[in-house]
DNA sequence: TCCATCAATTAGCAATTACTAATGCATTAG
DNA sequence: CTAATGCATTAGTAATTGCTAATTGATGGA
C-alpha cells in the first residue's frame, strides 16, 4: 500500500476532479441527494459500477465527497467545503464581487420598492 | 484545416483549461498584467515558448484570454467573462451565497460598531 | 541585405486518464 | 448453507495530454 501521493495544489486537485464531465455529473448527483449509494449512482450513469467507484475515490481524495458504510451499501454525500479552494481562487481573481454586488444591488433595489 | 471540434460543455472547457497548473499559472500571469507578450510569459515559466503558445491556444479556445498582434509580438490579455461558466456552475451549487453572506454579515457588523 | 527575434505549428514521446471486464470480499435474502 | 447483491480494486486498453525540439513565416534592427 503506497500512501505517499505528492499532494498537488488543492485548486489543481478540485479542478482536476471536476473537469471530467462524467465525474462532475457524479458529484452533482451526490450533491442533489442527501445521501446516495453507489448502485443508485451507477444506474443511468452510462458507465460501469467500477468506473463510478473510481470517480468517487477521486472526488473523495479531492475532498468533495464523504461516505458512510451501512451493511453492504456505501452512502455518499457531498462535502461542499471541498469547493472552497475554487471559491478562494476565483475570489482572488475578482470575479465574484463584481458580479454578485450587482445582484445584491438589484436585490436591495427590489426590497426598497 | 479541421475546424470541427465537437464543442464540450463550457464548464468542462473552462475547468479543463484551468486544471493544469502550468496553464493556470499562465492564465494568472496574463490576468495580473494588462497585456503580456508570449516571450515575456515564457520567461521564468519553466517551459518552452512552444508549450506556452499551446497553453495560450487552449485558454483562448476556452474563452479565457484574447490576443492582439502588434508587429512581431502578440499581446495577450485576460477575458474574465470566460470565467462565467464556472461562477454560474458554483452558484447553482450554492457555494457563494452561504460563504459570502457570512462575510457580508461580518462586514455590516463592523460598520455598525 | 542579413541576421536576430517573436510566435505558431508540427511530429514524436512518455505519462496519465477514463474506461471495461473480471475478481474478491462482505453482507443480506431465501 | 447457498445464491445474489453491493462495492472496491486490479490489469489491461485506447485515447488524450503536456512537453520538447525543430521548423516556418513574419517582422524589425544593424
């Protein structure tokens, strides 16, 4: 068992994990469910159960999901804090505030009227 | 010349473009400069000019940079709107508001005191 | 004019990736 | 107990990726 893994930048890890459409779809489904089993995730995913398990492993390593075993099922749930590196990165590049402040302004205007 | 390219999801395109650390570093440097030439970008990048050009091509295709030719130089600048797909995606998954509202709350508290 | 510089493109390569099929190990059902 | 189910892991694969070295074409300076 080779635990040494030369941890890449968290931003890189998260981006890489979400860059693949299949894997991102898995994350989205996990996110949308409170909890979801591997079998359920496999259904209608278009790939095999093995592939799903592999994607879940990647997502877990990126800190984007967590799991809970129960009986022969393993239930996965999203770990939204895992997205923090992305938020921070984008924040640093100023995208949020510009866009969001506009939204906030609109919101306040609505409340005012 | 093969212009057909089977355009992937914009989110996938942007994520893929930014997932590679070297390429992301290029984007960051372009972003931090108003404009920057390929030669300048190559300096201290650790890779060859050819590699930089390839990365710029990817970034351009993802809508993250734009360029302007002048003489024998080509100056690149960031296209922050290119990040929109990412913002939208994350927004949909609710990350912003939670985090940012907290910040906003802190900010307002500060102003109050 | 001749030479240096800038940048894009190409071929070739090693490494990585996403997948399947198969296997093994638990756990539950009959 | 036996069979079926859920999941992880592995070996093997085809495709993709990121890089270099080299080439080409254009522009600018001496």
